[in-house]
């Protein structure tokens, strides 16, 4: 023991000075932090990005999400009063005005329409080029023919298999569910159509076969992962029911009738576990929405990322790659410790919109100081409306994350935690390498 410690110490003495100015971390950044930041930012801007989570598409495209956002209260930065969106429109489209008044906004809508015609299927690829995004996830109900498959890889939604019964009780819970649940039913019908089913099979084994075949066929169509947004519809605490219980509930209610809340939960808990097990078998990573969400009734307690600990730490799923979309926000401090498990990763998307860089920097800093190889970049770009499109949210996501990343790393360098070379390695990991390594050559 002592000998090893000695050896390590002498190694540190030999190599230390070249790595770090001082081998003892300090609690405050020095006066050089601003300079380091200015040096890092242009280097970070040159790193080609892999966007691990986004919803590219036009605002009138119904296939973007398997659900819709009900009217709710948006955080300050996500409101259309955010002046940064004007900067985004200037940077991407040469927007000539300094406000987004309705008559000026018309210019932007028109400009986008012209460019869509001009660029055709290259429209969104050009946006990626402008932001140095090499490739990005398109988390969509279905892929769009106007997205170039070389630049956009599909992640489909897997929740709908958990809602095959009469959903009257589920829908009646609140106004948000009145929007969400019928869309799950619609998604399920899309999969049934894809698999040539006019109605759901009467027996449970055949239902599970239908579920598996859908996953396999989506994978054949190019999907690289399945995504759950279940936190919008129910708690993410999943029990571990027996197959017999799930079968009994399925075979009773697939033909009609409304299951009790407990019965529906039991069935869903089994299906969720079945889906992630299939994710392991098919090497199809599992993305799970793990943060706050819009709407008036989104349940923060029910969607707390820690609810999933029993799943993420279950050795039966050790062959499943889990990506915790949105990094558990606002439980991002807890979330990074879930990523201690070798098959669990965090995606930072959406967090960079909900927070300003001054605070998002602190989230990234803590993550980088804990498990830097387990964190991945995403934008959560989404077409909010005609004026505030996926285009502007790509811009805001990329700019916010780059500046926050440069600031976090500058502090870490200045405080003697990492060398500049290590910091840039971490930046490349976060913006590109960590995520790309999860998909066995399918993305780059
Ligand atoms: Zn999203």
C-alpha cells in the first residue's frame, strides 16, 4: 500500500507540473479565469457536435412529438419575450429588426418559407452547418422526408405500448392528460398499422411479440434508440409485477372495460420492464425523459429521476444503455450519481434553456468534476411556433452550452482541478465523443 502511494506521489511530482500549475485544488478561481475562458471558447466552437436530443421539424409537422404541450407557464427564458431569440434570428437568417413585434416577425416567417423552398431537404442540414453540429438525434414520432438521414438519426417513442386499453379514467385525470393520452393511442395505432394489425391480439404473448417486432422494425428503419416520455403521463416509479398478473389484466381489458388505476399501473410496470429488457437484447439504448415538463399538472415528485434508481441499478438490466434525457433537472445533483452505474449516461438538453449560462455552468461543472465521461450534449430543439422554431432553439442550445462549458472548464483550470489539455478532452467528450461511443458505429 505504502509503496504504491509513494510511487503515485513520485509520478505526480514528475508529471504534475506539466499537467497542472498547482497540484492542490483551490476553492476560488484566480484572476486568470476570464483569459482562460476567452482562450477556450473558440477552441470549443471548433469541436464538431453530436446533438443527443432534439425534435427537428417545421412547426406545422404533426409527426414531431408523440404528445403535445398544453398551454402552461414557461420559464422566463423560454418565453417569446426573450431578446436572445432576436440574436438567434439575426445569426441564422440575417433578421434585420431589433424586436419581434408581430409585423416584424412576419419577415422571419416569410424568410424561413423562402429558404425551405430554396434548400428543400437541406434546410435543416444548413442550420446544423451554421452551428457546427455534425449529426443530431431526431426524436420524433415518425421521421420526416425533409430531414437528411445522413445528418439526423431517429429516436422513436416507446410509451404507447403501455396504454392499450380504454383510457377514459387516465384521460379524465386532468386537462394535460386529455391532450397526452389520445396521442398515445394514436401512436399505438401507427405501430399497429406498421405491423399489419387491424386490432390488438387477444392473447398476451402475441401482444408482446407485436411490441418486440415494432422495436425490431424501427431499428431496421434506422432508429438508434427508443425514448420514454412517461413522466408526463404517470409516475416513473415502476414496481416489478409478475408476467401472470400482466397477462391476466391484458386479456381481461384488451376486449373492453376500464381497468382500475392499480390494474393499469401493474400492467404498465410490466410492459416498461419488458421494453427495456428488449432494449438490452437489441442493443437499442433507452432514453428516458427525466426532468420537469410543461403543463399545469406535471408532477415533479412523480417524475423525480431518483424514482428510477431501482431500474437503473437492477443487474437484470446491466446490458441496457440508459440515457437520462435532460439530466434529471432540477435534481441534476442527484442525477450525476446515478451515472456512477456503468450503463447510465446523462444528457444535458433542455437544462440549458431552463437556466441561464450563469447557472447552467454550475450544473456542468459539478458533472464534469464527478463523472465527465458520462455526460452528453443535447439541445432539445423544438418548433415552439412559426417564429420561434427548432432553428432558433438549436442556436440557443448550442450557444448556451458552449459558453457554459467554457466557463465551467475555465474555472476548473483556474482552480487547479484539471489541465487545459484535460479540459479540452472533457469538452470533446461532452459535445461529441461520449454519446457517439454508445451507438456502435451507427453515428459519427
Ligand atoms: Zn425533448
